C-alpha cells in the first residue's frame, strides 16, 4: 500500500494554487526540481510586495498550519543521535568481558575513557551528512589515544608481559567492534532517514539564493533527516524567492511553536548578527538545534554539508537538558565539599564580624536569579546600611567610611561571599555564572543595555567569567553582559574550572572590591 503524504506535503495531482492575481507560478529548471510529492513553488507574489504576513498585527496561524509536521516528525522529536550510537559503543567496548573477566578493571576504564574522548570530539553530535568515512580518522585517533593511556597504566601496574599482551588483545577486539558498530548504526540512520521513519521539522532563516537551494535539497534528499516546513524572511528584501515564506524573523518564536520545529538553519549572510542573536536567544527558539551556512567561502565545516553547501553546528545558546544536569551535579558536589573544608575559615570570619560590629553576622539581600526570579543572597556583613532603600539602590560602598578594617579585608579577599555556598546548595545560585544583581539595577540595566537581561538564562554564580576578567566594581555594564553571555553560550566544565582557578588567584592577590 503506498505511503500517504504527510500533512503539508502535496502530490503533483493535488498541488495547491498560490493566491495570486496572476495564477500559480512554479519554479522551473533544476532549482525547481523536487522529490515526488513535494514540489518547490513560489507564491506568485508580485515584485516588491512584502512577504506573507508583513504589516499584519499578529501571526495568522491558519496560514502556517498547512506546513505543520508529519506523523514521523511528531514521533521522533525527542530522538537524538547519541541515543543510538552511545549504547552501541559501550556494548562494543565491554564485549571483551564476555570472553574473560581477568581484565575487567582495565576494560571498564577503557570504555569510560573512550566514551569521554568520543563525546569531547563531537562524535555523538548529530550530522546532516552521515558517513562512517568522515568519522573514521577521528574515531581511530581517539580509540588509539584511550587504548595507549590504559595500556600504559596496565604496564605500570602489572610487570607480566603476558598480562599486558592479553589486555591489549581485548582492546583491539573492542576497537574493531566499535568501528563495526558505527558502520551499522550509520547505515541504519541513513535508511531510517530515507524512508522518513525519522525526521525533524526545519525552518530556514533567509529568503535568498542559498535558502532556495537548501529548501530544494531538503525536499529532494530525505537522507539529511530534515523536513523542510518553510522559510523566514530575515531582511525583508523585495521579491524574495524562497517559498513557502511563512513569516518574518520577529515571528520566529511563534512559528517554531506552531509547526513544532526542531531545527533552525541560518542561511542569510545579510541579516545583522545582533538582530539574529536577539531572536535566537528567546526561550522558544533556544530549544531548537541551530545550524548555519558559513558566511565566508573556505570556512571549514568539519566535513558536514547539505548537498554541496557547507554547514556548521552552532552551540547551544542556553544551558538545558543533560548539560544543565551535569552543571547542577558539579555545583552540589563543589558546594558540599567547600562547606566542609572551609568550615574553620567560615567560623573565623563569623567571629571577626561579631567582634567588629556586634550581633548580626549575616547580611541578606534580594537579588535576581535565573529567569528573573528573586531570592535572598547571604553574605558576611561588612557594614550596616542606613535603611533598606540605601541597601537596594547604592551602587558601590568600596570607599564608604562605614566599612571597617575587618569588612574591608573580607571584601578585598571575597571571603564575605562564602556564605553563598548555602545558596548554591539550595539551588538559588551556581558556583560559576553571572553575578547576581539587585532588582533596581536589573530593571535599570535591562532598559539601557539590550543584552543584559539575556544573562538570566542561567543561575547566577558565586564567581563569574566577567569578574575574573577584571570587570568588577565600577566597570562598564555592557562589557560585563558581553562576558556573561559569552560564558553561557560557550559553557563547559573546563570553562568552569578555569574560572575557579582564576578566582582562587584573585583571592590570594586580594583583588576584590
């Protein structure tokens, strides 16, 4: 029984007519060639007419719904590339245990190290052009690196050459099985995409020649795993050719929700980056996988492409999913250990504050955290404000005469911040992140600096990249926001580690306020 076309797809016998006084207009030639049942058309919009929906007060959902996802795209929205490859890799790496348990420790270490190397090298990331040959150099190099590390450890721990030889033989078998497993999973992924068992809805940002060609390729070749649902006009250029043109860039968040989009492809080099990033950072858009066509010829895309068009995977613009779980777990472990190890320091600081200023060791103040939620931050008291209004609106007290010697020392060494380890355990804060600010200044800076509010995509931090980069006290807010957003969009555990190491150096240099 022939497969029925998905919602929004059309067969040659049932092509919808474009609403144009001149009748339907179809793209001809190679650019208009399409796969059976999915013709590529223009809307017949006269030259210079604004794109669909331009000038309207709100997005017309009924005009977009015909492009909503197919049943396959509904079923496979949650699927990711690593869900198939990672379990197969682990099974292959542990296969030597079926033959002998003599080397079980080394086999487990080898499996963990290899998976870590693969993840660090992006070998669990989705690819549009699936080919084992593209991955082979990286696979072999990382397999050899992990095998060498474990073999050296085995040689140091066991003087017997027979033991090392036996273990190395098992490593060779595991490496071979990994390559076979990768070959099979890549072949299965290609078949599943071609038969449209697995597909993800994709919106192309752009309406120029590159967008037109990408739309044609996605319609014609399902092996890229993307179901093209429409283009978004990013520059409102007259006579845009990409169709269907389902809206404007400022409507992207609504369009993503309506068509249940999983993937965004940036294909317009003329769209200003500041405008584009402001739109892509919105919560509804940030959840989509983001790909981009390099703006400069010769840009390397690590071998990934759609047709002959190179594309690159753009990192996540926010922290969510497994990355957020990993960061939260590391925060809890760090804060618990730090509270235990630094308890004598905390006790000494508390006694010093008590002797210097009497009762009232801790200072609590409302700050703005993740997603703009207020919380009470805890610090060691370094001075007493006149009233609550002064506490919330006074920008800096670095040179205030009410700050005594003890308070000044605590502030310069940042020891007054240590009670915030409790805020981290509670989930109000993270170890590393944008520093929290008071509601008055958050409102003020958000109005003055467009990118300032974007820093609240993640929890605020005990320390931050901006602070260890010298942006403390009376430094430009725009620079701080730029560093904070860079941290969010380039987060990794190693970046957190670097910030912490630089923070320790700042503490010993007494580089605080």
